[in-house]
C-alpha cells in the first residue's frame, strides 16, 4: 500500500476534456478559441527565447503592468499564475484550512470540488434553480460558515452571466468571494471592475482571469488574479518562486497589449454563437442564452450520450457533462447535456450538419 494521504487515495481526480494529439478532429469540447493569438505574441516569445538561461521575473512585473493598465488598477493588484487554474489552487491553499467550507454554485466548474477535497476543505454545493438563478434562502444558512465562495461568471456549463448586484449579496461575511471570469470577454457588455472594489466588502473580492480563452493562448498557460494588494501579498507567499515561465509572461504581456485583436476574435465568436444557438433551437434543443464561448444544450430525447458518441465517431468532440443531484436528479439518472464550444463558422456548420443527420436517425430508431 502506498502511504498516500487517505483523501487523495479516495479522490477520483478532475478529468479534463479529451485532447486528441492527432489531427483531423473538430474540437468543440474544451472551450479553446478557434482563432490564432495576436502575431505580437510570437514576436515577444521569440525575443524572450534569448533569455532562457536565467530565471524569469518572479513577480512578472512587465505583465502585471500591462494587466493593471487594462483594468484600471495598480500593478500591486495583479498576480500572474500558470493558468487561472493555478490561481484557484493558490486561493485554496491561502484561505482554506482543513475542515473549512469552500462553496460553489452547482452545477458549475467541477474543479472547485476537487480542489476543496485535495485541500481537506468541506466542499458545499449551492444548488442553482433550473433557470440557473440563485436560491437565496438555500445560501443564507451556509454563508456565515463559508471561507471561500467560488463563482464562475459566465457560468460553466450554462454560459449565463449573473449581474454584480446578484453576486454581491453572497460575499461571505467571514470569507472571500472569488469571481472566476475565465469567459468574461465573450459577454456582450464590456466589463468595468471598479464597482467591485468600491463595494464595502471590496477588499474581500477576488477576480480571476485567463489568457486561455479570449486571447487564444490555452497552450501557453497564463492566468491572473485581480484583488486588493493585501490579498495579492498573501497569495505571493504561497506561490512557487517562478510559477510563470519567461515565455508565457512575455507572450501574455504582448497579448494583453493587443486588445483590438482579442476583441475582433470575440466579436466573431459572438456572431457564430448567435447562429449556433438559433439553429440548435430549431433542432429542438433547449439552449441557455450564452455569454461565453460555448453553449449548453439539452435535447428532449435525453439521449445526450448517444449524441456525444455518434458525433465522436464522426470525429467531432463536444463535452458530455453530467451533474448528479442537480435540479432534483439522482445519481442513477443525473441531469446531463452537451456543452459545445463555439468554433469557426465552418466548424459549427459541420457540427450542425452531422447533428441533424444523427437526430434524424435517432428519431426513427426505437
Ligand atoms: N475557470 C473556468 C470556469 C474554466 O472553465 C476554466 C477552463 N477549464 C478555467 C477556469 C481554467 O482555465 P485556465 O487554467 O486555462 O486559465
């Protein structure tokens, strides 16, 4: 027997979406951007290649300056990390002692639950209503015990966006509220973070961002936290000295400094998203109006696994997601659906053509 910590031995572990390494797939399962990053990223990385023999800047000063300018805060408010997933890990390690409560809406990003388990925290699901709204009464009882409340906004898998007014009601009185804004750049309305900092609990609000989605840099691994300097100072004590490498810091800074490129790609994705939602509804799917670069679709037949598998046999990957216990479902018959990343127009047309033909066959089979 390995002397593993018991909670790790019994952990299933978070399973990310499939990443086939061979070409030929239409990949609509892990919310990557179908468009390339700004050409300035490559130039910056090429320049940084000349400095690989020395350690990177442990604080990522140049990157922090770019992020700070963009968001209208001081650079002391920014902490870069190896993807926003690393920011989440740092938050757990910084704020949560064994037995303390980590809460998150459910269904949402399943990694939160895994991170809470690894840390030895008590993971608590805050059940959302079927229209993806918050059940205030259900939250009220637990909030006083919450150390860390993690909220993806836009949410995953649903893609809906909650307004600040709604979420600010849930700042835990003795904990911190983390707004995971991995997909925020895809929303129709631009984001102004300043009202958050002006809120009476503003010093206990943390926003996380990533360059994986809107900046087309999932392979580079760079994300960051935005929070009051005293929060950032605590996170710095916990992070590895060199948690971000020289290439990602250089590429990430260049990407942030080319906002026109990022915004242009988001606009194209929004246009394709509208078309995808409309067409899925014509195919009788229920689709949550999305503010992200994916849509959540459920079909009245309930045959999501069949649809997923048949698409996969045609080399199209979407994400089949199951949430046991959500909306009154059971472990045997969990609530499920398909999360479909918004690809290029050509990819989405291909998906829709294949989906239509599969649905016709499913419709005529017993
Ligand atoms: N938050 C949410 C809600 C996500 O879906 C993802 C992507 N899986 C992340 C954070 C992490 O993204 P990254 O580590 O690439 O920044």
